[in-house]
């Protein structure tokens, strides 16, 4: 007898308790960072235009970057972009049939997170 597994929908309140492997979390986080990038890019362009308008605005921006809270904000914004880029590379590598096994996919997921965070620390500490 062939028993089929019963498929059931879960409630939104059950999502937090639902076990999801790291590869699934990486996939969801890649989508979230993609949405955040779509929202942040126009804001950055407007902000960049304001900075380049004159030297006074540029000097204000340089002064603000010495504030620790602004550096923390820049850290998270950089992390969004870097994580999305490296996660995208991971998906491109998976498209050519590398790292699609369960174990290697899990390793690639951790490598994606580690590389994006380390590169972000390197970028933040050097400016």
C-alpha cells in the first residue's frame, strides 16, 4: 500500500515554531534583502544627489559618518547589499549544478553568511 503524505497548510502564527533548515532560511533572507534593496536604492540615489550638491553638504555627511550610530546603520545597509550579492553568487553556482547536495548546500549557506559579515567588518573598519 502506497501511503501518501498528507499536505497541510500552516498558520502564520505557526511559522515561527516551524523548523526550517539553514538553506531555507538563506533563501528567505535572500528574498527579504532583495526587497530591501529595491526600497533602499532610490533612497540612496536621492541621498547621494544631496551630498554631491555642494561642498557644505558633503562636509556634513563626512561629519555624520564619525557618529557610532551612523556607522551601525551603514553596517546593516552594507550587510544587506553584501549578503544579497554573495547569496546570489551561491544561487548562480547552484544553477550550474555545484553544491546542490544537502551537505554541500548547508556548507555553502554558512560560507555565504561568514564571507558577507567578514567583508562587511573589513569595509566598515577601513573607512
